[in-house]
C-alpha cells in the first residue's frame, strides 16, 4: 500500500493528534466498556505479498492465515464481485470466530463515483452476505479527488445501504475534515445511520487522522513506512485505544499495512501482543517468521 508514502519517514512528526471533542461525547453516550471486541489483521493473505510469513509446505494460504489472525481486510472484493460458491469456500476455510472485512467494489466507488450504483450495490451485497456470521464491517474507500460537492451521493449511498450490515467509509480529500460545516454534516449523517468513520494513519497524510469516531467502532487502517518508527506508532495507538475504551469504546478493528508489505504480519503480531497486555485479552499472537517463531521487526 503506497498511499501516503514518503522518502524520509524519519522526518515525519508521528504523534497522534488530540481527539475530536465529538468522540468522547459519542462514546460516553453509547458505550459499555467491558473487554473490547478486538480484531487485528492484514490487508491480504496472498503469499506473494506476505513473503516469509508462510512456513514451507503450506498448502492453502487462507487456511493458515486464519489460524494466525482473526480477520482480514478483504481487498479482493474491490476488484471483483464473487459468486456464492467462492464466498462460501472462503467462509468454510476459516475458524468460527474469524471475520472478513470486504472492500466495496471499485465500480461503485471509483468508476461510478457513487452515482447510479444501486443495481451494482445490490449485486455486491448479494455476494458478501454469504460470509454470513463471518462478515465483519464492509468498508467504502473513496477517491482522493472525491470532494464534498458530492455529499448528496454519500448520503444516498449511506441511506440506501441495508440495515444489519455494518458499514465504514474512508475519505481521502482533506476538505471532508478541514471544512467544519462539511465535517459536522458528515458526522451527523454517520451517527444517524451507525456508520464508522475510518481513520487512516499513513506517513504522508497526517491530515487524515481526524480522530472522530461516529459510532462504537474504531476502524483504523494503519500504514507503516518500513521504518523503525512503525513500532512506536503502533504503541501510541495502543495507548489511545485504551483511552477510548475507558470512555466506552467496544469495537476495535485494526488493519496493518506497509508501503511495501514486508513485515505487516510482524507488526500486527507486535500490536496484538501489546493490546493483550493493556486489555487483558487473549488474542492469539501469530507465528510470523515462517517457522513458528517471532521474527525481529527491524
């Protein structure tokens, strides 16, 4: 994932900004902080992307991956809408507590810009429902030049989306968050329709750290810079999520990428280990060096 990559990651100021004031207010009104529902994973399970992760002789990559992580950010659905048989095959390969977080098909988000997409949205939903109980939050990613002038399209999509299937949205144009009136209208729309406001943490786009939750879900897409700072950045996220949990956060969905997908599994394993310490959870810490051990991060 090269979005937001920089040539000199050591020069970036990585400290997380202060929370948007609406986050604590929303969590305080809607939260019930027991142990969080914690899902941590990578963007893909493909061997070519996660080199060194799979032990020699691994037959089916998804079967192995799903015994190491409890979720995956499913980018395959961005490129194709899969038939029922394929989705069921994926469903049946993974453990009962595993979840898929599918990305909305690009025809809807990138080719049609959310315009006139009802039929294709129906087709997409008719596909992903076959994940059944293993379906996590579906996420819509919009183009970097998708501006607030298209707000009505976002509203129509959100209101068309069926109840009962969790939805999250990622915006990349800065005006969605920099223009206060636009941001307030967007947050109100998301809160009213129980839509998660995705937070993207990447070196070259610190402006996307809006720190505004709009429902009881922190959906975070973390992009490492292939640099030792990747670890300290994850540790700061652990601290911030602890604060949000104390304020009422129940659902944490955290996906680890890198600009070059070299050590995403190792970084995710480190994050899981730290989260287990903070929350007294028992999420399995993956074996990430291809031989059943824990590889060095850098």
